[in-house]
C-alpha cells in the first residue's frame, strides 16, 4: 500500500519524522515556509533528554546520528540550584543523569546545529518557500494549498507547523493557546577564557537555576561546542544573534509575572531589555549583573510565555498534528522539543508498521491516543514549573528552598528523587 504523506512545517519534530519515514522508504514530503535552508537559523541551546535522544537515534540515518553527536555541546559542571546571592541550595551531579549509551543520555545542542543535521539529506523531500494557507478535501485525498499558488495532494497530512499552526486552526479550531501572564527575557554572554576568569565556575561550568526569595527567577546554562557545523552561509557567523553557531556562550533567561514589567515592555529593543533585567536583579550577586551586562544587545530578546489548553479526543482522520502544533508548552522544563521528537518517533513507528497491515487510520488513532496522554501531561508539568518559578508567594518559595537544602543534605533521597531529572 502506498500512502503519500505531507508534513507541513520543517521544525524539529517534522524533520525528525521525515528522516525516519524516508529511511523506511515511505513516500514523504516536507513543506516549509522559510525560503532557504538557512533562513530559520536562530535561537538558543536546546537540551535533548533521553526521549529526544532515542527518537533521533531511531529516526536518523547512522551518519546523521554521528553528526548530531559531533555537534552537541558539553558542560563539565553539575546542575545547581542557587540563591540570588549565589549560595548553593542543591547540586545535581552529572552521575545522576549520565548514561554510557548516547541514545539514552542527555545532550546540549545549538538549535542551529540541530536544524542543520535534521535538514541534511532531504533533497527532493524538503521544499522551502511553501507557506501553508489551508487545505481542502477531495474524497479521501487532502489537497494542501500554499501562498505561491501551488498545491500538493496527500493521503495523510501531518501538521508540524508550530505553536501558531495553521493546520490546527482549520482542523481543530477548539485547540487554543493562552497567555500565561509570564514574560521571559533571554540573552547570551560569550563564553571565552576571559569570561572564565571573571565569572564564577557555577555559571561557566554547568546549568544553574536561581531561586530568589520571591518574584523573578533566572536560568543560566553554558553551551560549549564540540564541533562547528557549517551552514554554507557566510552571513550567519557574523550576525550577533546567531553567534552560537560558531562560538560558545552562556545562555540566560529571566522570567517574572507581567506585573513586574512596564506596560511598554513589548516595544523595547535589546539594549532596553538588558537594562530592565539589570534593574530587576538589583541586589543579586554581582556575577549575575556581569553576565547580563556582558551580553550583546542583539542577543537579548523578549519571550511572552503561552501554553496550550488540553483538548479531548477528536475523530481520527487523514489529518493529524505533531509537536507544538498540538501541545505547545512553556520552556520551563525544557521538554517541548523532546516531546515533539517523541511524537515523531511514535508516529514514524506506527506508520511504518501500518504498511504491512494497511491499517493507517488505526496507526494514527493509536498515536493520537498516546500523544494526548504524555503530551498534555508535559504541558501541565511545564506550566506548573513556570508558575512556581515566578511565584510571588514568599512562604512557598522559602519552603521550596528549604526542601532543596534538605535533599542536598540527604544524598540517597536526592538520588531517588532526581535520578530522572529532565526526562519527563
């Protein structure tokens, strides 16, 4: 049985699925609105947890899996929870999360490098400059329509077009995203030998979660490149927002409830946003101020935080959704990309198996059932973490800080509680 599969959106989940389907000999095409392969080169580091690693290992051809491993970053330090005065609350040692098998381990990778690996080898499959505008049905065939006037016929359409998915809006309009009322400001500080001399090892060697007594929270994470993946675009390495393609850096993100920001925050440029963060962390350890002040204004950006609202089961058809297109979540547990990769692995397995039975609808129904279960569980966990991160409840924050200190004082309990840190 031949099934023509069209994936709308060339992001992390859609490309991983395309790689897996193509490897299995399935007729698949990807339609991405970006005009070129390098147009989407932006963003910060992404943490790949064991779910994501397993998906990439299974879906990618072996040579691309090796290229992925070659371009992942490393951190030598532990994951540390600290106060705003840089005092330890709890330290999660790497032995709690390390695995000898790269396919079941944690990795740090530039979004730029990851996108380039996932795009490689998809000649004739990945089509750029295809802005999806809608679809229509002609019997059992779905006709996808694009802004350039072209169309594509498919037996199965997979909406992998991100949080503002046009596929979702037409197919499942009741699936909404809502503003959490939380705003993050993120930036990148170049990680150099000079940086290491000026900043404490807690910030240069490993991720840190800063938990002040109330209000805003700050996350920092160094990203050191093991290798540089060429993008065949001379301009990319010179753009200050994209310097993570060729340079190591420390990523930071401060988040708070919107009442802590001025009404015009959305109109501020990078320089003004950086000044705002410096004001919000006034009184913190000087190292945090140096971290923020030393970040190029072009690397500082505003990130309003939205989240999906869970939806109940819908009738299975020859259209389905993947990743942020259905279960968009906050970034506070770092699991959005990993959940999209988990979707890709499951849907790929089901569709490949369905070639033998012809039961494509059954394969999709099983995928949707499982995906709704773990996907919206991840959405709930992520939103809960976000609200805890910016809580104004001083008593609750003090209690949380006390719990971290307690876990640190009882290593066996810490090991039991945090051995799967970042896996969900």
